[in-house]
């Protein structure tokens, strides 16, 4: 049994991480590691950067091809795809957000990691509604870009 | 406690109405069921147990558990979780446990015949009805709920699967799309839809099946006759044995979903979720979306049963998941005041001293479902107990046909699985009925394509249980010559 099957928390060791160059451009990191019958991300990608051996296989991201458009972030039924960008000493994470209240651009929000722990504060830089889901981009300290996976917004 | 703001749903409540409960005026909104409106008004005790007079509350919310039976406008034993409120409706506590005096003979009777009768308008039933109607069959689609869609109407999450099965679309949207397709066929005269109507008996017939149904509140009885019948009656929530499991405030996970996602009513303030399968994980997340705190999820198995992605959503929103833990007891006077959870050892035995008191006013059970196949059993189909299918099921072949020629089964009634597979099974059963009627002679390719879609959806590790269930059912079918 893998640890995440017990805890519900992935460690970055389970993920194939993007390189510094990929991160500088901004790419989608897919945190979907199990064989589940699902493939909307493959269909949503405009540049065919996401592939799957069959509908049950976990999606594979070609970081070279990914253009960081975020279509897959909004479509993923598991809310398991995050856009991560680290460039010039700054970091951004774009995540699906299905809670209330919806933050506005410029709002300060609490940054939360995969275990639900508060790890810092960040500024919301973009909020869009895409495919029926709110997608929020938040600026994070670059060191936290691979850790922040949720935000908490004060009402 | 009504939900006023929700990240996904908009509650466009109907106009205010007033009804009476035990002589007391209760305000509600048109479209709400009696049981939901009572819950919102703070009435948590809906009935009492017969022998020990223990209080019983809202549990399943979909007409399967009988804890909300009451007398409504003089009609005894009404499942109030399925009957919408109306102005000046008179709701009284349940009748004493003896046969009530309410003769039926003088009420209206209607006879309806069809090519295909579909019992249950959930994802499987609607898809079966649409498929059969598209092949030119005259279809009667019956459901006991006030609206179509089965449990899809409360699934606010986006569905998994592939594009053909509407993956990436929310269940509520799929329900609306299927409903619209069915209504269009009804407008074209291809389909008759009877809502608020329960099919309650099978009376056989030669070359044609006769079933009886009733719309209790409208006091109409139907005699339905069709050469083919699709049974897609869904499933019911499983109970778990522990002291206090009948206290008001212990709900089935589906009941909680109905309250909060269909009617916008919070079940409570703080929830203990029992079960970390997909249902437990998804409903926990939906509770957070409705503004309800989830204290934790406990799971008796050593590992999380549902998809990791669902568990991950909960964890990053601060909800802990305790595997190898279960609920030992729930305590409270007239309703839940807290629960004791306990760690289980490798032999599933409670570890002494590991008890923990969890403050909560709601305990939600997500411990599996049992197929609702009673009608099929009453009809006398060949049946078997298949644990992987969730209990006793009607043995059926690859076209979903049971041992009674012309009767088909689809969705959870044929074995517990997902809504996405239920839709494909529905299409197969609908097509099977059309083939049986001689309306779809050249549909071999369509059938094979549906069957291979189903197979692909069950291929991964999470499909292992459904795969095993269906293999056993087919084996049993060939033994029994079904």
C-alpha cells in the first residue's frame, strides 16, 4: 500500500516534476496518479500535450509541449491539475476553486499545502470562470510553488 | 438552516407556502418536500420506533427507509421525503402500527399500455427509455419522485469517464440534459412520463407483463401493461450496526446530499463522515461547499477506498481521514450530540483505549448501497447473492435481460456501480427491449459498442469489484440458462 492511499496526501516524489525551464514558462502539473477511468484532460488540451495509454491509465504530461493555457485545470473532475510558474524570483500557482467566498484580484489569501496546513500568504493575480469552474491564480513565494495546492479566503 | 450562498448551486426557491404539521403552522417553499421543509423548520423527529418508541429522523431522503412515513391530507403512510409541500397541506404524525382505514376501491383507475415500460427514471432508466423510444418503441417511464434524474439531481461534482459519457460535466447538468431529451420525446408522443408514481406489484401475463402503480397523493391507480419492462429502480443506503445508529442526526450520505444539494438545507453544523469510498469523500467535500464543517472521515479499511483525487481535495481543505477507524457509538438525547470513534486492529477489532470523543451533531453513513430489486424478486426472476454487486441481484445476460423473457435490469438495481456505467447499461437494456420487440434488428454494432464501452470503464483497479460482480452474474446466468 502506498502512503497516499492511507493519508490522501501525495508527496512530490510521486510526481514527475517540470524542469526549471518548464517552470519559467509555466506548465500544468497533473497530480493524478491512480488508474481511474477518466480522460477529459486529454480532450481539453489544445496542443495534445496530455496523453494516456488507455482511459484507465494516469495522464502523462509532455512539459515540452504544454503551453500553460489552463484548460485542463478547469476541466479535471478530480480538481487535480495545477498550473505552476516560477520565473525571475517570483512564483504563481493556478488552481481550481469551488468554495465561497470567491476572491477578487489583488486580495490577500492564505496559502495551504496538500495536508491542509497554512504555509503563508499570497496575492490573487487572476480569477476566471472557465467551463463552469472558478480558476484562481495566486502569487506565491517561489519556494512554495510545488507545495501550495489550495487557498483559504476570509469572508 | 437553509443554504443561501453556494459556489456551484443557485437555489431559486419557489413561493412561500404554509402547511400544518400536527396542527402547528410551518413555512416552506414550493418545490420542497414535506420532510425537507420540516427539517428546515427544526423538526428533527419524524416518527418513533414501534416497540421501544425511539425517535427516528430523516435518513435516506429518497423514499427507501420509511422513517418519515406520515399521514398527509388524510392519506396514511405517505413517504414525506418524496411529496412536495402545498399550501394548507395537513401533515400528521404517522398512524399507529396497524393497517390504517383508507379504502381504495372508490379511487380512479387508469390502464396504460406501452411497448416498453421503464420503472425508475434515474440515469439508467432515462437512458433506457430514450434508447427504446429512438427505435420507435412507445415508452412509459415511471418514477416515484417528483422529478426525473434519480440521484444525478444532487451530484454537483463533475463526472469522470470519457466524453461519450459526458465526463467533465456536473451530474446536475447531465440530469437536466437527460430530462430535456426525455421531455422532447414525450412532446413528440413517443414517451409518457408518470412522476410521483410508485410501481408496486408485478402480475405476470402472457407475452405481456402487467404491473400496478399508484400516485398516492393524486389517488390514482395505474394498471400498466407492456411486452418489455426495464427495471432501473436504483439502490438504498446501507446501515451500520452501532449503538445510537437510529438517533435523528444519523443520515445516509445520499440523504444529506438530497437535503443540501436539492433543497439547500444544511443537515447540521458539524459532521462525522463514516466511510472513505467515493461517496463518503465526495459528500464530505460537498458539505464543505455548503458551509458545513466536517470533523473527520473515518474508514474501517486500512486504505482509502475512493479515488485519491477526491481524498486530496478534502485533505487540502483541512479534513483529516482516519483509516482503520470506525464509529463505536453515537450518543445524544433526542438527536446526535457526539460520537465515539475507535481505532481498529488488523483483525478489525476495536483497540482498547483508542476511543475518541468527536463533537458533532451529524453522523453521515457512506458505507455502501444495496440494489433495490424487490419488484424483480416479487416477479420471480432468478436471483443470487453477489457480494460484489452489493447483495441480492437479478441474474441477467449481456443484454441485461433477466430470467423472465422481456424483462431487463439496469443501473444500481443490477449491481452497485457508478452513474456513468448505469447510463450505458440503460442504453443496452433499452436497446435489448427494442431488439426483443423486433424494432432494432440491425443494431448488433451499437450493442457491441455499448458493451465494449462498459468493459473499458471497468478495466482499471477501481472497476475490479464491478468486473467480478458482472462475471459472477454471467456465470450464474449460463448455469441457470438465463
